[in-house]
C-alpha cells in the first residue's frame, strides 16, 4: 500500500460500492458544492461539469469519486471510509506519463486538500507534492496544455 494510504482501513468487507441510485451521488455532490467548492474552486462549476459529464463522464470518474468522498465528510448518512478506500485505490495506481491526465491530477489535488483539512498534514502535503509533480510531468503548467485541453473555454475568466 502506498505511503499516502496509511491509516485508512482496506478491509475488503468495507470495499467501496457505488451508491445504488443517483440520489446518494447527487446528495454528495450537492454537499461538495455547498460546503467545499467555494473555498477550493478546483473543479468546474456545477453547471459546466454537468455539460462535460454528458460528453465524457468516464474521464471524470476519479474527480467525481473524490468529490463524493469530500461530500461524505459533511453528512452522517453516507460513511466516508469506504469512499476514501475507493479514492485511494484509484489514486494509488502507478500511472506512467502516458496514462496520467488532468482529471487524475485534479482528483489527487482535491484529495490532498481533504486529507490536509482532516488534520493529516504530512500526508496531505505528500499528496499535494505528488499532484504537483504529475501536473508538471504532463505539462499542465503550460499554455500548450490549456490550448489543447481547454476546448477554447476561458474558465479563468468566468464568474460563477
């Protein structure tokens, strides 16, 4: 198990299963946007995310999973630990540079914020360092990346 996964149970009896209906997932996303997004606007605003999910939902799965985990922190109706185990499993995959994409980096960064916020500062910083390293590895810090993957949408210029 990777170093960043320590202190999280991986008991297979608690392995993550996607919520059976849309309602729990939507509830968790609502909680994410209500309590976390404004302070950490690292994901598309909700209406733009909904449009992107219509086009390519699969690409956003790591991000959505982390968003659901973060949402679960704000409710007692959905246990957080199974979601966190699922996040760790997704983010623990040792992806080579051809498989790393912006959604993976975004998920890793969001998770690092949640871990740090839950007072696991050292692990949160290690996760953030890993996200930064992966972002630089795939050139997310370059104008070419923005031009290639931004779809001509000036997200930095919009107000929500």
